[in-house]
């Protein structure tokens, strides 16, 4: 393969040399077509692509007008001369040389004149090793080392004015698309923030490798960073959660849909207004302070805005940080500052915002707990392993736990109804004014103890 690759490189070099000779001898002009057309006519395989690169390099190499075969080419220390030397020897292909030539032409007005040969060689060497797409990354360093005074500052200012984050566009009623352009500084900040969070992580329960595509991991990492920022902003504003932050996400959903996990929620109050969220998503996000649900009754009236009852207070969060220390999912050590307060019995199912119904979870495991339907037991004191939260990792354990809770609640309701019936019939035995007093010597007299 190496020999074949070398022959292909020499063939590409020969195409450029032959074309340059034809241009310098006037054969191309006599044919009545331009250089690009002449190359396509005499090298049919280049009609599939590449004819333009050959024509561009041949034209640049023969700008002096003398026949190429006489050796009267461009100045060896000029950008074109440096590129031509690499092309005719097969070290660089015409496509790479053309890309370097365009980049040099773009940079030349911003560089010190004596630096042009150095910059051209640096770009060509980098392109030979890594390809043309990498050359643009070298632009700031070249301007910093070889540019005219103030050129790098000017570049940064121009880049900053071109940075943008587009408004969301919903594709096919499903995924939302953004267009993002960033300066090198902004990109570095973003990558530093999401890089560690987007690394593949094996499943803690099964040990299975992370099958999420890189793009999905990066999006989830960016979402985690935004959640942390929103939480810090809310804390700095003195609020108890997202309702104190302008980054709060407001959604509206019927009580029936929320409890039965049907229908959907609709986003309110932002450029994403009208976006629909699945019930499972709302139930999961409702655990934390980045969502304010406007729960509607059957007639559309607002039943609960959620903030005062649903959210854990700042004091509770501090207590959870002290108690749990980190994400409570087995095997995870994400620090408390990276976690969310999760309702063990979901808020949507009537779970209280109390410490004995709370557990810290990082974003990844918060999603996993809701997806797999897991429940935890919050202990009054640490067990022998130092845990105050013990998770049941059996898929569906939450629904089974909820069924048991509801059965106990129904039994309690029945007992309370029976007690009320007895009280209505006979009165409270501790009440001396009860209307149904039995005779003092009656063996069935109630004890007031």
C-alpha cells in the first residue's frame, strides 16, 4: 500500500507539472478553454473532483510566463515557490497546496512581510501531517508571533462580533436545533466545562460500557453545566429554587396527566414556549428547582404553583449536603455541589419535601433513577456502611413501593372512617359531654383512659 500511495502522489505531481507546462507554452490558451476546462478534458478522472486544485496550482506556478520546463518558475522563497517545490516532488497534493495558498493570501496583509516564508512553511508542514482543516487553528498563534502590531487583538474583536447562538428551531416536532459559533476563548471555556462530564462512564449497576454516542454525552454534559449555573444563580439571589432565578423553566400540565403519566406538559414564558415535554420528564425535573409546574385541575384552574410545597429549601439542601455528602447512587462520588435534591416518593405522587423523603443525586443518576423506576430507603441514622440512603436497584422498585404505600394509606383511611363512624354514634369516650352516656353499672361502659 505504501508503494501504491507513493505512485499516486507522484502521479498527482506530474498532473500539476504537465498542466503548468501546457499553460506556459500557450497550449491551454490556444484550446479556447480555461485551465480548469483543459484539465478536465485531458484528465477525465479529475472530473470526479480535483481538477480545480490542479488548475489553481498550475496557474499560480506559471504567473511569470516563462516555460515551466526551463526552470524559470516562481521565487523559491515566495509562498508560491515554497508550495510548488512540495507539489512537484509529491510531498503535498494540489488540494493541500491550494488550501495553504488561500490561507497565506488571507493572512498576508496582517503579517510582517519578512515572515511570509516562515508562515507558509509552517502551514504546509502542519497540513502535510494533519490535513488542511487543522491549519486554521494555527492562525491566532501565527498572528501573535508574526503579525503586525494589534492584528491578534483585531482578530479576536472580529471573531467576537461573529459569535452567535441561534434561537431554537424544532426539527420534525422532536429534537431542537441550535446553531452555535464561538470564539476560541469561548470554545475553550465550554470544552473545559463539558469535557470531564462528557467522558464515557460505565453503568454503575451492571458495569456495561457507556453506549451513548459522543454527541449525546456532550449535550447531557452541557445541560448539567447549565443546571449548576442556574442553581448557583438562584442561591445567589436568595431564593429557594428556580422561581427565584430568571432561568426557571415554567410548564403547565393537568393534574390527571401528571399523576397518570399520560399526555404532556407545555413550556411557558420563554422562546421555547409551546415545546412539549413528556410526563416522565416533568416528573424527573420536578424534583429539582429548575422547573416550576403550573398544575391545572379538570376545569383548567391552577391548583398548585409548586414552589412553596414542592421545592426543598436552601436550609434543607444544606442539611442534605451535610448528611449525604455526595450523590447517593451506589458507586458514584459526585460532590454535593453537583447534585440535585430528589424526592424519594415523587412530588407528583404526593411525596413531601422533607429530609426523610430526600436524597442527593447527580444529573446522570437522577435520570437513571427515574428511567428505571428505582426507590430508596432513607435511614434515620447511618448504617454499618455509613449510608443514610440505601437504593433498591431492582427495576420497577419505585412502582412496587408506591403500590404498598397506597395500600397502607387506603387501610389507614378505612380505619379513620370507621373511627369517625364510632365517634359519631357513641361520641368520644374522653369527652364528658358525649350524648350517648351509658348507665354507670353498664359493663360495656367506655373507659376514658
